[in-house]
C-alpha cells in the first residue's frame, strides 16, 4: 500500500519549464524539495494517526511467554486507523524519493504478507482500518497548494 505523488512526463515538463524560464537554475530541485517535504508530512500523518487511534476495539490478552510482550492490546474499531501492537507497521512506513523521475513514494515496505493493504482496505473477515487514505485526504489541499507554489516558483 503506497501513495505516489508523481509529475507525469517529468523530462517534458522540465524541458518546457526550461524553455519558458530560459535557465531554470534549480527549478526542478525546488519542485523535488517540495515533493519530499510533502511526502514526509504524509508519512508523519500516517504514523501519527495510528499512534493516536482510539482504543475502542477488541481487547486482546497476552498469554505468558507471548513473544509480543507482557502487555495486553486494545485494537482500534473498524473505520479507525490501526492501533500499534508490535510497532512493525509503524516502522515500515517509508518515504522514497526518485529525483530522476521527479517523484516520491510513501507507503509500507511490508509485502509478505501484505497486511498493511489488508488493514487499509479490509478483507472478507476484517473491516477496513484505513491509515493512508485519511492522511492523504487530510493533506490533499496542502499538497496541491505546495506543488503549485513550487512549480510557479520554478518558472519565475
């Protein structure tokens, strides 16, 4: 599960920006910096939403010798971001920048099993506990505004 913020045809866009502004002098860098900062904001919002999710779900008791620790766990209720238990999902949320493509990716690096996707979208037996889509929705206007500002600044 990941979100991609990508400028399509980055080389064409850069060439047009160069043509328009003469010498862009780091305009691509300005846009890339904005993308990276926005991706970090998105990553942090995803983590924050999980760390502060309501403890309104099922209560799990730990058995003696459970490898996950001695503390009980209260899950989130359906529709709320997942509550951290072992911290593996929190640690897996990463941001990857690809300057050559003028793109960034934010998501979990857990693929086997793909349980972050199961949490985000739900399964036949488990209701969704989204953490990516709500973070993206919360930051959408900020993302759009900052990208437009960065592009406008690049062509000045």
